[in-house]
């Protein structure tokens, strides 16, 4: 294979970004073609590279970038089925996002810088996927972190965007510090930073600190892929433009951590303790995020917590020793989650609000956005995991991998001994994954019913006259003030149907061994009968439970004269006759969660805990340092200056030009010395 083709895949978006940065201010009209064409060309080249490579093949090439006196840093490329599959996902989603953004941010004066950062973000992810050297991979890893900071803070004039971008940067960097030490330790033990050399050292047992290395790497993965306890930045990142959310959540930043563990899974298989830690981390992430999603009113935050939970599924598959299932769910999730965020952008664009409850009061919302309505339904069914959509097959592949690990039948496909996977890790992932399937179906059904099918939609929408947005709904500067009845532009419409195709059909590719499994390690991706029945049954149960809770909440809210939360007879006189009647919103999430609703809505106060444990002590330490600097260090500095000034004043006063005074002082000094000598002797 000509190495120029895979080299062009990350290079083209990077060059496009440079061109936009260079011409965006002087010629903004070129920003859109420079944003779309290089990324689309990279997507096509990624497909060509994948076809040329074929199945059961790999390509390694490297040249020394610089001598270090230790392990060399290599400009290396590694191509195999995993990199081909992930690169296709990145190219497809990034192209759809760039095309979608041309309409979604058509009136944004900062669109050129936004488009350039998205292209650079895409190039960095391609670099991570194709890199065969850990140091070069780290470069792409960090570029993504920098781009995410600017993209999440695109609407920097709002306080939410500023704080969210800063939080995302600090939390991910908190994980990147131990991640960096893990890479250094891994390179020192293996004698090379080249990934193929690291895997060979792992296979030969030459890694001296596998548990420490794995735990250090997991810290970085927890930050980038939003796993507990470093997951809190991802829901807040919804302050960025919706297309950015689609890119981050589906194909780039959060997928990078899962992809890295999949590439280095033989290293993790050397440590049962690390796999057990990963399984617990995945379990807490899955269940906790699903509960939080069930309590959110912001549409994008529901999808954000959904992303956290699905990443937990992928981490659980890796903890079970099956990277095929993890990557399968990564690709499947990338398709339907990108679709969910892009459809959410269309709905927000039409409704002028992120609030699900506010959407429920808007008559005819689903009729205004028919493409988004149907494609969001397709994506939600895939998220729930119902057959025959992609989410069903990939989710069941994860549960099957956990079942094999729990029963001692873990298949590591030649990556390491199956016995290295603790059965406890399998049981943890299996039980938490099954519970998450139930909760996922519940919050997806709640979202669908409340936003589009609430009878309260017959009432007039409640609006804030100041900005035209639904009352109480979060304001987003990316929502223009166009006629809400106007249909979405074609550039925002057809990418939805493009992404709907893999959402519906990708799962079938995992059934035949000569299709998707041939690109991976060749293991079976077929779900076992037991997990398929249990997983589907729990998903259907979640749908029915959420539907029943919604019907019950709707009936209570529609009771004449009743005010939500009021007991006793209806108080008709409580509502002035001059004010329009507003139908209360029926939220089944409150019914389903009960006393957990408040804590789940606040993310179980993890941010508050971090404030107490880290933010306040850090702030107090900073104030102490400031006090010591100003009141102690500067006091000494000022004292030295004042002492010199005082000494100069005394010397100046003594030098008065009077010879009699000088002689008197000299005689006094002589007498004093004589007395001292006499006393001393």
C-alpha cells in the first residue's frame, strides 16, 4: 500500500484548518468549502485505505523522529481492522457535522474559527487512530483536549460556556497527568514507545509494572472517555454548539479512551486488579448516568448522560477481556448518538429551547420537524437496544462478553490468557449492564413521550417576551430567531438520514464472521440466547414502565383544577381568570425515581463533593499563598528597602560638614573602645 494515502487522512483536515485560520477573517466566504471538502476527502481516503488493506491484514511502518538517549520517538503508522473501522466512523460523522454546521451556524460571525477547530479536532482523532507510536498518539490526544476547550466555549459571552470549557479542560488534564506517567513507565519497561513493540513486550512478560501502568493509563481514559469519577465535565459540555456535542460524543474525544484501551488490552490483561477496577468504574458509570438521564429536563443533558452510560458499556466489555464487543458498540453508538445529537439540534432550532417540558407545551412540534422526529425515533430505538437495530446487537455483544467472563469462559482472542479476567469483573458488568438496559429504555421512552406526545401540547406555548424562548428554558445563543414554523434546511436534514442507515443496518454486519468480525480479532459477535432474551426483555420492561408512569402522570396533570403537588379539593380560584391556563407537564421521571429524583437531577452532587474535597482546599491554599506572598515575603522585601532608606537618612544626617562634631564623635568612639577593652581585660 502507498503510505501517502493513510498519511493524507489526518493531513487534509489539518491543512483545511490552517487554510481557514489564514483566510477566515479576510475571506469568510471560503470557510464553508474549506471546512467540508478536506474532511469529506479524508473520509473517502479512509474508505479507500480500508478497502486496500482488506481483512486479516495489518500494516506497520515507522521512521525515527528524534533520538532521545532512551526509547526513540517514531513517526509510526499502524493500520489494521480496528483503525480502519474507527477511521470510517470518524470520517462519516465529521463530514455530516461539518455539512450540518454550515446551516446550523449560518449566521454565526465566529463560524470560520469554529469550522477550523472542528477540522483540527478531526485531524487529531485520525492521528490517534492511525498512530503506531504512543508519543505521537499523545500529541493527537492533547490537541483534541485543546480543541474541545475552544469548541465547548464557542459561545464565550455566556457564563455557562466559559465555565463548562474550563471545567472540561481541567478535568481531562487531571486525568492526563497520570496518563502521561503511565506512557513513560510503559515505554521504559518495554524499551520502546512503538505500540507493536509494547504489545510484544506484554506477550513476552517483559513489563515489570503492569498493574501500575494499567491504573495510570485508566486515569487518562476516565478523563477523556468520561468515566466515573472524572465524568462530570461531559454533561456540562452541552453548553457548546450542538454539532460539537455530536462530534465529541460520537466519534472523537470520548471514543479515544476506549480505543486506546482496546489497542493496549494485552497490557491490561496482565493485571486482574486493573480489570476489576475498570469493571467497577464501568458499573458505577452505567447505572449512575442512567439514573441522572431519567431526571434531566434539558434535552442535550439527557443525551450527554446517555453517552456516559454507553461508554460504560464499552469499558465493561474491555473489563471482560473482549475488545471486539467494545469496538463494535463504539461504532454502533457513534452512529446513533451522532444522529441523536443532530436531531436534537433540529428540534432545538425549531422549538427555541432545550427544555423537554417546554417542548411538550408546543403544539405541532413533531409536525414542524418530521425528519428529526422519525430519525430521532430510530436512534432512540437503537439506544434502547431493540432488534433489529444496531444498538441491540452491539449491546448484546457486550452482555455476552460479560457473561463469558462471569462463567470463566472469557475469550481474549489470543491477546492473553482468559483466566486473567476475574469472574467478579464479569458479574459486575453483567448485572450493572442488565440494570442499565432497563433504565436506558425508561429514560429514552420518557424523552420521546414528554417531548413529542404530551397532551399538554394542545395548550399555547409559554414564552419569554424578552428573547422569544420558552419560559424557564435554558437560553442558547446558537438558536436564531427565525420563524419556528420554517422547516429545517436541507443541510440539516439529509445528514440525519445518512446516519440513520448505519443506525438501522450496522448491527447485522456483526452476525456473519466474514463481515465485521473479520475486521477485528475474528471472535464471534453473535449474542447468546440467554443475554438476548434477558436484555430485550428488560428493555421492553423499561419501555412499558416508562409508558405507564407517563400515562399516570398525564392523567394526574390533566385533572381539572389540580395543581401538581397539591392535596385536597381543587382550588379553582387559585388561578386568576385573566391569565391563560397552562397545562402542567407530566414528567414520568419524577414518578419513577421518587426520592432519588432530586439527587439524580443534580448528578448525585458529585460536583458538590469535588468542591468540598478539592476546589475549596485548593482555593484556601491559594489564599494562604497569596497572604504569605503579600504579608510575609513582601514585608521582608519592603523591610530591606526601608532599612536601606533609614540607614541612608542616618548617614546623611551625620554628614553635616561640622568639623567639631566629627572630632567629638571620634573622641567618643575612642573613649568607648577604651572602656570596652578595659572591661574585657
